[in-house]
């Protein structure tokens, strides 16, 4: 049975060329980059080359790249490190209700230390209100953390407008962006978009797990959240993961070589899947604006036109669909029997029996939230795979809905 992998927001397959290069680094360039002998110098050189690649993508200085254990580690360092470093200037922080747990739990930790956190609401498509953000910023606000792309529904925030607003309201307020889902899918230019801190992860871009990076803007001071050997200026202590760093940078470089054409192809796949399931009873695609009221009969999804979808603030690779009357895990495992792999939500919180905070924030009731699947594509996904997934859903869903009613 052919496998169809549609859970790329959880993790991606490592690109074959990346895997080959990492194997070479592990077996031939295995020195500790802190060592003074030639093996260490070789390893350090590879890290510098990786930093130049990532800095070229972000249009920044290579010294502004700090390597971490992944997206979560980058988020933790950015939020905890920045907030604590600026605590004397103010103890007010702003985020949104649809952030990744790595951000929200960091904010909760800071609340326990005496910080005040404002969580912004979002609309039905997962977008914040700029007016609400403007009203929330005060002279005491030291950090705003807003993600680029939501990992569950694919909502994309307008970073340029947000960054400009933050700096106009309080130039001293730092802007952190969790770009774990957006990096590799969109052009992000931190300096131009007034971004002070940006987090990314290797395994979301066809690189390895266990490695990520944090972009740190000029003049931004962080306090370390780990202690040890003083690597990376003491901000991220511990021996660098050289094969992982090399693999992540190479994967990023490969994606950005063909970003425009790949992005359009992913949007085409997204529309293909939406159109394939939109007319089924009880189906709702989350996070999309209807073209007109007549396109949204009852609880059905609008059939979005290709030219509309790309301008509605949605990511090209994430599709959130609710299937009324069928628990998400039931349909997930039914599709798995057909060799189709999808997600019931964020992979980081799948095992927790709680309603998705993101789905609740965009207005889904508990029943619909519990009937939602996330489909996420990659540059390796084909139209034929989307068609096979659509056919499986069209076959399985009516049977499961009848079984549930009985």
C-alpha cells in the first residue's frame, strides 16, 4: 500500500541530499567545534558556512544566528531571555491566544515571576486586530510575541504591519516572531519588518529534528536560560550539533531556491483538497473567508477560488477541516488504514485531552473542534496524493457519519 504523508506541519521527511550531507559530516567532520585542533576548526568552519546560508536568507549578519535544540528552545530563549533582560524597563508582555505552547507556556512561567501578560483575541480566520494590539501596548510593554503562521489552521499574520505598529507605539518594545511554520514557506526579512527575535526549526523544512535557530536583532540583549561551557556567547550553552546545523541550513537553502514556484504549487494543492471535500455533508474548512454568503450554505465550506485563496492570509501548506459527526481520531485512523497520514491537531499537544485553544479562539464549539483534522503538504506532495486522500474521505466519511448516528 502506498503511503501518503499529509502531516508535514508536525514534521517533514529529511531531504535525501540533506541526509547524505549530514552522514558525511557525522563520519568525516566529527570534531568538537570548541576544540583547537584541525578537527575542531573544520567543524567550526561548517557552522560558519551554515550561518552564512541562513543569514543570506534573512538578510542579516551571520553572528545574529544562535543555534538551539529546536523551535521550542528558540521560543524559550527568546521570550524568557528577553523578558528577564528587560525586566527593569517593564514587566508587561503581549501575545495571542493561538500561539504554540512553547510561547504560551513561557508566558505562563513569566506570569508566575510577576510579569503581566495580555493575550490578544483573533477573528474567525485567526488574525489579530491591529487596533487591539495598538491599545494593548503601553510604556511598560517590553515584548510582543506573535507567530508568523499558525500550526493548526494556517493563519498568517501581517508581520510588516505588526512590526511597524509596535515600533510606532513603543520603539523600545521587542517584537518576537515564532516562524517555525512560516520559515521556508515565505520570505521573512527581520530588519525590514521590525522583527527583533525570530525562531525557526530544522525538522519543519526537510531538515533534521533536534536543531533550530534564533535570530537576534542588533542591540537586543538576552539572558541565558541554560548554563555551561559558554558556547555561542553564553546564550546557548552546550556543544553545537554540527551535523544538525549543517543539515538545517542546507534544507533551508534548497527550499528558498525555488520558493515562489513551490509556494504556488502548494496553494494549488490546497485548493484541490478543499474543492474535493467541500460539498460533503457536515464539512467545514477552518480559517477561510467566504467569497460570499451564498457560498456558505449551512455548515458547509465555501468553495474558494484559486485567485482568492492566496490573498486571504492563509499558509500554502496547512488545511484545517472539521467533519461534523465524526471524532477526529476515528477518521484519522480510518484514513491511516488507507495509508494516509494526517493529524488531529498540533503534534505537540495531541496526547492531551483538551480542546484546541486555537480552534476555540476562532469560534469552533467543542463538538466541531473534536471533529477536526489537519492536512499539511510539502514540496514532495503530488496532486495524485491529494486526489487519493479526497477519494478516501469521500468513501469513509458517510459511512462513519451513519455509524455515529446509529
